[in-house]
C-alpha cells in the first residue's frame, strides 16, 4: 500500500524535470519531447486521484489527454519539418523571424 | 508489493527523466522518454488503470515516440552545441524549475494530512471490470467529447499534411 502523497510527489518531480528541460534545451525537438514529459506527469496525478476517490472520470480525462497529445505531436513535428526546410536549423536561438 | 513496484518504477522514471535533461543528443532524450513512459505504464497498472497502461504503451511509446524518432532521423539532428543562449537559459531555468518544484511539493505535503491517509493499490486482479466501466462511461455520458476528438484528429492529420507538403 502506497500513500497517495508519494504518487503526487513523483508527478511533481517529473513535471519539474520537464519544465527544466523545456527552459534549458536549445533544440526544438528536445523542447517538444519535454512537453510530452510534462503531459505524462499530469496524467499520473489524474490516475492517482481517480484511484483515490474510486471514480473513473480521471482515467477518462487521461484518455483525452493522450488523444490531444498525439494530435499535437503530429502537427508539431510537421511544423518542425517546415521550419527546418526554411531555416536549415533546429536551434531556437537562430529562429528569430518575429524579433523586431 | 505495491510499495516495491512503486519504488522500482518510480525511481526508474525519475532517473530516465534526469537522463533526458542531461543528454545532449535528441535521440538519447527520446529513448529516455520511452523508458519514462514504460515505467509510468507499470504505475498505472498498479493503480488499477489497466486500459490506460495498455494505451500508454501502444499510443505513447508505440506511436508518438516512433514519430519523434523518425523525425529526428529524417532531419539528421546532431548534438546541440553550447552557445551563449544555452548558458543564459540554464542560469535562468534552474531557479524557475526549483521554485515550481518547491511550490508543488509544499502543496502536496501540507495537504498530506487529508491526502496521505488514503492508501492506494489493491485492484490488480479485477482487470476486465475496469475496462467495461470505462467504455460504458465513455459511450454514454461522454459520447459527444469522444466524437469531437475524432474531428480533432482529422483536423490534425490535414494540418500535418498541409504543413509538411513541399511548396512549389
């Protein structure tokens, strides 16, 4: 038997590592990967709370998060491919078209 | 039993996430994320979410991560080089991430008097009933959101095709 706290703190650790990778990485694909890590950390809290209150709504929410993440991955990777075609780089420091 | 599974796979998930953060090559980060997702699937299974454990392995580590690895290979992405921007980002990023971790852990641990009394685990052998309940909830009360996700996926497919198409 595991206290629900442990699952929540594990999710907090994973979410924080995701945020740190999001802030510190300079490669577009790695930044995208860290977004997936944050989504997974949130999914863990949903499942833990669903188990705690014996309700299935949390699990169904995780299902929808997975669907949205899959759609987001398809569109985002297409954007990355289009970006690479026009700029020939994956480094976010060199992608500054909007900078005045 | 549950505690041992939690410690083993939770520790594995944290180690793989740290490896994701420390590796410089995108392909290593992607493969560490696969390890995180597999260990999270085991944790879902110990929490009585068998359907989600299977979906996690099939959808996330099967489909989404294959797409990631495919794009990394297609673009021939190499190691990221250390630049001035990456130094500024790591100086600014570490305190921000630490602050968010402190905030989240503080909330979770101070609410522990209410939450921590609940112990999880114990439905490992009622696998089929859970899937029945999920499907009946999904196809009765939540039928409209379920159908809307199909429209979302269709739009995402069309968007991906339009974006990745070669301009002439």
